[in-house]
C-alpha cells in the first residue's frame, strides 16, 4: 500500500513556520534572560520548579525526567551539575534500591526563588503582553489539544 503525502497548503505552511519561529524565539529569549540574570539555563530552572512543586521537594529521577520531557541521561547530567552547585542532592529511593530520588535543597529553593520573579516577568512580557485575553484563551486551548493528542499514545 502506497501512502500519499498530504502536503501542507500555503496557509498551513505559513502557520507551521510561524509556530516554529515563535516557539523557538520565545524559548531562546527566556533561556538567554534566565542565564543572564540568574546564571540558570531554562532546562535547569524547569528541574528546580518541578522539585519545588513536588511533595517534600523530591521526585524519583525517572518521574523527574518524564515531567521535564528530558531523557534520563540528559537529566542525570543536569542533576549532576545542580548537585555541584549545591541545589539538589540525590538519595537512594526508599521503595526501590535501583532508583534514586532528586531532592531540592534549601540553597536550590533559594536560587529558584531569586530567579523566579525575573523569569515570570519575562514570560509575561514576551508572551502574555503580546496577546489579547481571547488569544491567551485560544493559545491555552490549542496547547491543551496538542498535548492531549501527542500524549494519548
């Protein structure tokens, strides 16, 4: 059976390229600002946020990798860097000797608390201030639909 390629029409192509350009530019801008202002790459910030929101400020490494959308090896490298900074420590998992738990330290929480106001201002300035309330609602609904579709399998 031969599958026919469903090429993008001109409007779809324009939408696809606009989406790619905007999402890349937004993430690059936020990452650049976080690094400039706090010395934290966005990927590390996301790890700190996920741990700060978890019960006891800790998550299994496998769960942390899943929630941050990171491979286990990439997450392990990032956690090692955050351990060196004193922001995270790894502990043995009490329910599974093969697993490890990442724990946000007080110093890591303080670093996150110091970085958060500038980052939130950047998100507001570069995303929400550029959109009307109706567009914000549309963006949320579109993002939720895409997430539901892409995580359904």
